[in-house]
């Protein structure tokens, strides 16, 4: 149970800090990327020793494919991650309401300037790169436990900076689901991209990392 609670808290912090930077702090691209990235770094060093610090169903899928987590734990991790994301978006909506600010922007992800196919490609690519780094930097053979959290956070931040104006830079089905269920509209109707593309990218990353020897 401690592992699942850690995943709830970690995902909550990731989504809360990141989307609050978008909606409340009105951060620029750099601030938003750093907010998400450093939130992951902070929580990785805080609760990573308990749960492994996934905070993302795509990461959990990669770990499962490479047999670093059991099927039952993977299911509970994903449920915990979605709970954390939903709670975070609920808090952001409450804070915006308290400010008498509009609540139609909760930091949801969408792709208004590119096609669904292009968005799918972008999310697949950036999630592949992100999960690939995670699997290598946390591997017994190639990993570095002391710096893993920092490297993972920086990678997430840079991927979001690159993709923010294209897809919103999700890389995480739970992160996109939280705001989408409260906002609805295109954030919800386009959610399939943010559900499937990160999972595809993660699966490719898992097999690529395994081919390079991450699981030896």
C-alpha cells in the first residue's frame, strides 16, 4: 500500500505543480518545462525509494515490459497515478475558482495547430526518448542511482519544452486525463492520442533498452 500511496502523491505533485504553473503562475515555456521536470525530480528523490517513482502509466508499462514490476503492481500503480492526477486537477480548479478566474483552462493538453497524426507521432517520439532514458539510467548495468532523479527530471523538462506548442507535451496518460475530465471538449475527445501514443512510445523504448542490454 505504501507504494501505491507514493504513486498517488508523486503524480499529484507532478500534475499540480505543472498545471498550476500553466494556469495560476502563467509561466512561459521554460517555466512550464522546468516545473514538470523538477516536480518529477523532487518526488523521485522523495518517494522513489518506496515505489520506484513512476508517476506515469507509460513509465509503468515500460517497467512491466522489461519485467521490473509485476502485473498486479502495474495495475495498482496506474490506478494510483490516475487518482493523483484527478485530485491535482480538482485542486487547481478549486484554486482558480477561489481567484474568480475562468476554469476552462486547467493546463489540459491539445494539438490545435497540427493534425492528430502529427500529434500522435510527437507524443510517441518524446515518450520513447523519455522512457528510454529512464530505463537506462535506472538499469543495474548502465544506471547511476545518485543522479537518476535529476537526469529523468531534466529529460522530461526538455521534452515538454520541445513539444509544448505542438501537443502540450504530455508524455503521460494520467497527466492529460486529470484536466480533460474537468474541462471536457477537445481535451477529452482528443484524449485517445494522449492515452495511446505514450504507451506506444514506451513499448518501443522498453524493447530498445532491452536490446541495448539494460536488463542484463
